[in-house]
C-alpha cells in the first residue's frame, strides 16, 4: 500500500539516523526524503546524499515561496522538507519516510493527521550523554556548552512523545530496528507484526515511556 507518510523523530544523539538507515535496507518501497539545511557539511557528507546544503538566503526564499512541507530552526541552522518530496514518492509508488525533528513533525502532523508518527527515545540520560560525546568527537566538537545545550533540548523534546502514535526505546539496536520494521509492515496491512507493534503504541507503552521520562527528571 503505497502513499503512507512515516514520520521519525528523536532527540539528537538517540540513534535515529542509524535506525532509519537500517530500516531502509530491510524494507522495500520506502522513499527517503533528503532534507534541506543551512548548516555546514561534516566530514565526508555530500550534497544531495545526507542533505541538500543551501544558504540561509536561498532557504528563506523557499520558505517565502511555500516550498516546504515543514521547516524549523534547530541549534542556529534551518532544516526543512520540500513539498516536492511527497510528489516524488507518489510518482514512484512508494511510501515516504521523513527523518525530522520534533518542531517539523508537529507541523506535518497538523497538516497531515493521517501520517504515521514514530518517536525514538534514548534509554537513559547517561546513555544519551555518552552518545552525544561520541558524536561530538566525530564532529570535532568538544564544547561542553554544546553538549549541555543538546541534553537540555532532549529533555524538552521527550515531553512530546505523547503526540506520536508509536514510540520505542533505542536500548538494543537490533530490537529497535525490528520494532520500526514491524510498524511499517503493520501500517501496510500485515497482521503478522501486530503483536510487536502493540507494545510500541504510546498508549500501551505508557509505563515504559514514563520510566524513561522520569530518569530525565520529567
């Protein structure tokens, strides 16, 4: 069943990109939307592969022209999903996968309430901090202020988990990937994944999710 819009969100450092990349290798028929951003390239990143890199002036021109399905400013840089991504997926007869932050997700869910939303949580503040530090080393960012800013932002974003249809805790990578795969297959009509998917619904998984939020002091 092509035409489903899947929204994946998570605080920075939760392992979202790794999960999404693995999901794309395991499930056929998913078109991945490459976001636009004004941030600088990192490491071996290439324009059109990780992101469409652009200037603030060009991004703001696209905003004025209503070229974005959603957009937001995160840590001083713009990020956005072009409306053309939906048309591209539809033309290919595929479902569309959006890897976007909470701000952008709220915009898309308001415009398209039928979208399937999935939130990824880190298992604990300690694990998130470790992942952020490892990520910062890879990006050659050693500022404690940057790490603290991302940790504080994560606490705020975690509160939005209840706005999503599904949520999973990324504590064991293979398990988290299996849960994401099950959600996609179930939303496409497969009853075989129903049992695993049930435990990922935010209303059913509430006790587990609250335990994570409490660990973050929320």
